[in-house]
C-alpha cells in the first residue's frame, strides 16, 4: 500500500487536477481543499493565496539561491557564481518535468499568473544583482554592471528554459541553459570589473617663474611631455 502524500503535495495535486478539469479561474480554494480532504486552514498554512499553489517551490528555490550566493568567497569569479545560482532554478524545474510543463501551459493562459510569475522572476534577479553589487562595490560602474549582468543571466536562463518547456520537457535542458549562460559569461568576460584607479591618469606639474611669457610656459610643458 502506497503512503499518503504529504499535505502540501496533496494540495498541489488537487489544485492542478481541478485547474485542468475546470480552469484556473473557475476553481476556488474551497474546491481544492474539498478534493484534498482537508480544511481551509490547512490550505492557508501552506499557501497564502491560490496563486501560490501554482508556484509551490519558488520560495524554497529562492532561499537556496540566496544561501548559495551568501556562502561564496572572494575567490569565486562573480559572473560564474551567479550563473551557477541560476542553475538552481533549472534544477527545480527539471526535478518534475511533467508538473513544470503543466504549470507553463497554465501560466500562459491566465494573465494573473503571468503577472505573478514576473514578480517571482524579479525576486530572483534582485538576489543576483544584490550579490554582484557587493562584489563590484567601489569599482567603476559597479552597480550598473551588477544590474545588467543579473538581468542578462535571468534573460538567458529563461530563454533556454522556456524553449525546453515548449518542447514538453523533451531534450537536454541542462545543455540548453549551459549554452545560454555561456553566452553571458563570454559577453561579460567572466571576470570582475577593473578598479577605477587601475589606469591612473598622467599628471604633469610644471614650475615656471612668475611673469614668464605664455610661450615660455607652453614650451616648458611641451618639453616635459616629450620626455619619456
């Protein structure tokens, strides 16, 4: 006899069964808990809203990503580190391809879920950007570079992920995401931004007698600059 699935998984399974049978908008929380055989309080203990039951694993994944980034050291190449963090999201989707494909199809049909998904993606991007801002602190265009790279990582990852989902989860998702993230690393060099003072400007100091004619001052400057 098979073991009864945990409450959380049972609620997700019931929700998606009803979403597929009736449609997302026509399914209520009461419908979900009735099918799962639990009360409303049990539902809201696990999920703040009906939208959250569609994305039951993103909070855990975001926590894993944040922890992964926080445990990185100065020896870790920052662009490579955020690319590895993005791979945690892929792993989450690849753990259950059938469910991921179902969710992708459902999200495409329901505008409210698309908006919710965008908010989730933004939280991933913010986590990546915050890590990079810390690594690039005090460097030329550090904040700008951090934000651009974070956006590029998310865009590359999602492009490959959606292609895999559109194929009904067939093919090698890891290879597709690796290829997309490789483009990001190649574009941004895979290294830290050089510090502002890496190439200091030349400064020339010329001492001239007060009242000297301008042509003499110019001549002295040209003479100084000509020395190497």
